[in-house]
């Protein structure tokens, strides 16, 4: 699942759960739930330049999400923003492999990486439809709860 979908889901959790600690914990767990849903991947994303461009666009969208939350709820933007970050954070476990240029699917050095890889059972170009629908639904929900 793209980072922006994880982040929007985390922001919804951050707005909806009153305990910040519980909200952040649930946001992290939401990452694995979303990754178990069929989502987008394409052979083109395996090319480092394409992947880097998509990653940069995703990061920019996440930054815009935090700005939107701040603009709409300046008095209560911190917890939803931290929850949005927490929801994306499990993907940071792949960062070392990515920086080293190692195929992340072949470098499963611990149980969490193996689990995280295994639950992503359906990553295909058709998953783009799921990602777009999730984004539209999640943004709609977030705007309603903000």
C-alpha cells in the first residue's frame, strides 16, 4: 500500500481515538492490516529511478496531509500527524536494503520482515484500483472526522 494511504488511515485513527498512546499503537497495527489487502505494485517500480520518483511523490503527499490537518484543526493536529507517521513507519524496516540496493524480498533478516513480506500476498498493477478507492474513501472519512 502506498505511504499516503497508510498515513491517511493513521490520521483517521489519530483523530478518532482519544488516547494518544493507543492511537499510535493502533496506527502501527493498521499498517499491517492495509498491507494484507491487495494493493499496487508494478514491475516498473522495481527500477530504482521510478521507485525513487514514486517514493518522493508519496512523501510529498504525506507532507501535504499534515499541512491539511494543521490547517483544518490547528488546535489538535499533533496526534493525528504522529499517528499518520506511525502508520507508515513499518516500511522503514526496508530502508537499509533499499539503500544497499538489495532486493527486499531476499533480505528477510528477522521475523518481522518475513511476516511483513508474507502478508503482502497480492501486489499487482490491478491493485491500483484498490489503492485509489481506499484513498478516496479514507480522505472522505478524514474530512468528516476533522
